[in-house]
C-alpha cells in the first residue's frame, strides 16, 4: 500500500513538473498571464511584390524566406504605408498615415523634414513597457542625422542603434556611413546586409538584457541603389548580358542569406518560439538608370506610384503557436497596422494622444479577417503618375488626382509647401482589386454608387490629413565638410566601377 502511494505521488510530481515546464513557454506565471513576445521587424528597401521566389519570381533564389513563409503566414495583399522610403518608415513606426506626421517624401541629407519628437513610435511604447530596443540599418527619418537639432533613433525609443541616414554609401560594398550610438564607425568590411545581420546577432547575443523581452528593427538597404553584390551571388544569374540584372537578382539573394543568419540565431538560442517576426518592404521596386529589373509581379507600376505596384509588397508573419504554418491570406494589411498589432500582442494600450490610422491584425491569425473601421489610405503629392491619393475599402480602391504637384520631388520649397496645403482633388479612378489586381479597368463611370460612396470617404480623409500635416522651413544652411551649402545641393555619388 505504501509503495503504491509512493508511486502515485511520484507520478503526480512528474506530471506537475512537466506541465509547468510546458506552460512556462507560454505563460509568465501560474496566474496564466501570457508571456509577452519578443518582436522582430525586418524591412527591406525597394523590394518588389514579385521579387521573391515565394511570391512567384521564376529566377531569384530566396530559400530562407521561402522556408520562413512555410513557417508562417504569407500575406498576398500586404501594403507599405507609402510608395516612397521615408514616409513608409514613418507610417510603419507610428501607425499613422505619414502625411499626418509631415513626412511628405524621401528625406535628403540635411533636410529640415524629420519625424518630430512628439510622434510616438513602436520603439517608444515597447521601451516604456520595459522592452530592450535596437535599430540596425537604414534610418531615413531625419535629415540632420547624428547632428543636434532633430530627434535621433535614441530619441524615438531605441536603446541601441547602428544606423545610416539613408543608403549605404558609397554602395552596399564596404560602406563608410554607419553610426553606432552616435559614434561614426568609418569604412566597414563586407556588404551592407552582412554588416546589418552581424550587428543584429551581436546585439541579440551580448548587447541586451537577456531577462527582458526585446524589439529588434532590422532595416536592410537591399535592393535599393546604388547596388553592390558579392560576386558569388551575382554569378548565380549570369545568363543575361545585362549586368544590372545579375547584380539585382544576386542582391536579393544576398539579403535572403543575411535574413537566414538572423533566423538561425533565434533558433539557436531558443528565442524563435516566443518571437513575433514580420518581414516586409518599404515600397515597390525602383525603376532607375541603374536597373529596371525589380518585379511588381502582376501589379501596375512600381515605386513612387499610387497604383498597386508602388504600394503592395511582400509581407510574411511568423509567431509560433499563434499562426498556422504555411498559411496564406488575401486580407488587406498595411504598415500602419504594425504598431496597433504589436501593442495588442504585448498587452499594451495603443497611444491615444494622436490619431492612428492602422488596425490590429491579431484577429487575422485565428478568424481569417480583420474588423477595420478606418479604410486604408495613402497620399503622395509627388507621385510619378496622375493619381496622388488612394483609399482601399474591401475589394475596392479609389484613386484621386490633385490640381498641383511638387516641383522638387525630394526637396522643400515655399511653393511646394503652399501646394500641399491648398491642393484640391480634380478627378477619380475606381478599381475592383478582387477581379482586377492589375488595375486595368477603371470602373468610375460604370459604378456610380460605389464611386459616390468611396469618394465621400476619400474626400473626408484627404481634408483631415491635409489639415493636420505641418509645413517645413523652405531651406536651411548647414556646414558639411567645412563648406556652407544649401541642403538640396548635397547628393551622394556612387563609387566609380
């Protein structure tokens, strides 16, 4: 009898210990309080909707991202916050359409445009919730990078940062413009994505408090120009006489390898089970004098346009135990949704001091849909084609033209500032994206009721955002390398080949 009782007690103890061991991966305590996840956002630069193998590219090899897509949720209607670099990053970081914050276009070096100190970012809300925070790679949210007078990454919630103002310079090979926590690093060995991955892994291993949850924001420069690719990756695509093609394709593969290194570090340390990972791009593929081989897939146009090719991008989410591996969703998701999503999964109230335009997508992980009360909205007065404003609601997308557009697409002039505040809508286009992903058939004339409905919503949103957006000083003087220059005159030039 005593022996039988001892066996029963031992069995109960072993069972209890096993239960505690298993549940400790999901719960912070026996009170069933969910353990907050770590957060990793990986943002590429100018990566097109069709540039990954898992999004249908017939030649580019991206085995790490293909594997990642099989482990999580592949979003086929994922949108950037904007069709251009700086505004897209501002929207992702704040959950607000970037025109509200005054980020109207990409930010040149020494520009007065910047993400102002009172804007609340993902890093700020997580830092205040006792997360360790780190930014690595492209910053592009101020003109006075690492200079007094504008907020730096540390002022927007990052405990550690190793960043560049905009592109890796003079290109991806041996860049000289990385700054770590305010200290310029000088020329670096290797290629940009390798440097970014190495810094991210170093911080994960040795730079943070392992007793705290973390937020790591990895911003690859690839495949933004000026492109430089390790020969072994470019040589994988040498079947064409176009060197920009092999360089671009290899550059995407180079980024994929760097992404895989970071994922393996999470796996090696056992952090992958409790880390929410979101991979995406800041806008569609660029078409420039350096290359024109980035792919929008079946979408219309590319970076800088309000059509789908400028806005719709790859988006893959992995969160073990919460997202079914190998799943797909065509539900519209946008960069402005990331902040409210992270707030929900971390158990943090989203900021209420400023208007948010994004919606948490957590319900998408289980219910396959999102209750979106605010339609997705984009505005780019300097868009490369006629439409400057767009709104998507359900399957429908309406675009609008304006009566003025900036003269200096990347700069700020008094005339442009007045135009932003006074521009009026002059015409509309309407598309059903469920039936016409390529936006080939304008339904504005044949669907008057739907046009009237969406026109009302677009006009209201446009007026609201235009009222809130600030006006920047037209120009400033600054010292650069001992010479007094106006900021629009500074342009970094790629190295000679």
